[in-house]
C-alpha cells in the first residue's frame, strides 16, 4: 500500500460512524509483481475495488435497519466492504469476499480504524468450486454485473452458497443486466422483486439503479 495515494473518510449511518481508508481516486494502480494481472485484473480495472461507489452506499443504508438477527450473512464482491463493516459494528455474523488481491489488506486496516472484531474473509472466485465459505441465510452485494458472463457466474455462486431458505439483496446501478440475473435466479428457485431506493440524499447525484431482492 505504501506506493498508493490513500484517502481517509468517515460515513455516518445514524449514530454509527464508519471510518474508511480507501484509494485516493480511480487512477491509483500498484501491481509490481503482476499478482492481479495473473488473476485477469487489468490496470484499468485494478482500482475499482478501492473506492466507495454509490451502489455501495445504497446497500449500506438499506441494510442499516434490516432485521439480520442471527442470520449468517455473506457480502459478495465487497470492495471496501462498507456494508460488512457496518454490520460488524452491529454485531452481525458477517463474512466478506472479493476477488481482488488487495481487498483483504484494506479490510484489515478498516477493521482497526473502526475498532470492531475481525471480519471473516475469503478471496473468492465465482468460477471456483473449492472455496471454504459454506452456506448463508442472507447474501448481499452491490454493483456486481460488469460483464455478460458475470450473470451466470454470480447466480451459480449465490446458489452454491445459499441455504435452502435464503434471501439475497443486490444493488444494481443500471448496467443493463439485472433482468437477465433475475431470470437466472428464478431458475434456481428464487422469487424476484426490485425496488427503487428511497431517501438517497446522501448521494451527490440521482441514483438510477434498483435494489434487487430474491427469496426462496
């Protein structure tokens, strides 16, 4: 991280403040050993994990007052893991995952900034069948569908890690693939619904995406 320009910020959720160390901007890049390149992450997409996107804020605000109870929760493609950090402050049972090789380093730093317990984490490849994650009651994520092939990979990954009774919440910013994802989720036995987020004054611009919800 020493060769990266970083940014520190605090985001308010009611009475909870989440402190974040992120990349300074979307132009940062540092992959001297080609670790990310070997995973198929090019220099242009390398910084995507390291900033807070509008969809991430929408998901965190939505999950803030969500009844998680004793549910085992998985955040997919966590990036800066804003929702995971928020849920961790609420003592939820949260596991975070991402494919990017630097995501865990930032998660560990942000755990310390927020004074919470360690968050379970695994670097996850949606195409892999040998992770150690197990099954979950609630699966969440934001802005996950960047390419057409992500639809099948994501839906299959969710199905593989869903308990027989499971709920899925995904915030999609409007990249044109949400209906295809919903069709795949229905094939896996989930019901499907979508809604526009409300009260998004915390965003700089109008949010044109949807909150996608699946249940079975």
